[in-house]
């Protein structure tokens, strides 16, 4: 488990890989610029935190991303959910000039918000 409570994880052009583990970003910041965050069969918990993806890639394959009371922003980058899940509860997901693609996965929004400004949302074979 990686705990980033009130801290900062910054990825400029490298790779952050989480396989079957947990990244807890409680009240912290994860910044991904031109790099890759790969979550395979793991969990990323963003409770009251901030995840910012600018020109980078976030890949969630068979994993879980939970954004509870947090902020997840995709700006000129991409977030792909493949056979995994993304849950926004009392938090926000903002896509600006970026993309969110869901392939055989799920997006759940409960008392949260989804904002798309000049970006795209693509859903293949599953529901929101």
C-alpha cells in the first residue's frame, strides 16, 4: 500500500504502476504530466484529494478508482477504464480537451459531478 495522506506524488514523464495494490491519496495530490499511471487489478482511493492528469495517460484495467469528495481532472490527457470501475461520490470529474473511455467497465456518480469541456466521453458495451 502507498499512502499519500496530505502529500504530493508528481509524475512528469515516467510510469506509476499499481498492480493488485492500493494507492491511498487522502487529502493529497497526484500530478501526472505526460506520464502514465497504470492501475491493474488494484485500487486508487482519492478521498478529499486531487488527481490531475495533463497530457498523460491513466489506465485502469480490472481495477477500482474511487473519488470520494475529491477532484479528478483530465486535461489534454486520457483516462481509460477497461473492465474496471470509476466511482465519483460527492466529488468531481472534469474532462477538458481530454478523453474518458469506458470499455466493459462502469462509471458511477452519486451526488457528484461530471463536467466535459471540449473533451470526449466514449462508452463501449457497458452502462453508466
